C-alpha cells in the first residue's frame, strides 16, 4: 500500500519479490488486471518503464543488496529490532516467503503493522515470543497508533496518530518507550 501514498514530485522505484520493478499503486476498481500482481497476490499497476522478470532474478537483486529499503509487516517486533513475521507455532504455513532475505539484505527496514493483536496484546515487545525472521535489523515501526524508532536504548516514540495520546500508546506497548519532549501528531 506504500505506493498509494507517494507524494507528487517524489520518484520511488518499487520492487516486488515476485519479479516486478516499477510497481505502482493499486488500480482503481474496474481497472484491475488479474495477471499483474504483487508478492501478496494483490492486483497492482506498473509505472512507465516498469519491468517483469523471474523470481530468481528478483532474489538476486535482493540478496545482492540492490534494495535500499524494505517495508514489510510483522507479528512482533522487539525493542532491539528483532522481527517475527513468518510463523505462529502450531499453525500451518506454506513457507517463510522472502522476508528473511529482505531483512538480511537491506540497510533500512521499516515495519508497518498493527500495534496490538486480536486479543488486544501488544506486538511491540521487550523480546519477541514467536520464531524470528531477522535479528537486530528493524530501524522503524509504523502502527495505527505511533511511529517508533529502534535505538540502542529501545523504542523511541517519534509521532502519534491524530487523536491518540501518549498515554494510549504507552498502555498498548509492552516495551518501554523513550519519550522526549512533546510528541507531534503524524502528518498526512
């Protein structure tokens, strides 16, 4: 969904691990092409100059550290930047996907996730409880409540969602938060 929010005047080259370079935003309703999808099997658009290639070439780009920034979801993130996003013990999984390659290869890892799970428990933890995808690799976490930076001292609260108080964020977070000064609202 990140491609849907790139402001005018900024050029970003999005890559999808299934073999797309130049991925654009989601198509408008009625303009979908079922043959043009991202790695999550969602229909997408292709920007002018975009290209398609096989997954071996795609993972060559990823493993060759040609991807500067990775944005992905997670089930848990720990205060030292560990990420768990591929398996819940006892649940059926098709495989780990490309997340382990992505977090091992990019310098800048941003996680976009919900702040709490369906039971209302924090997913922003002191230590991950699920099997890890990557260790000490996440730089920033963006949730529906806050923007957090992973620092050597733990999570630093950078921004809060409109209408969300710092106290609400503290209550929804298991890990300790570094809070310095007035925390501004996210700007959209």
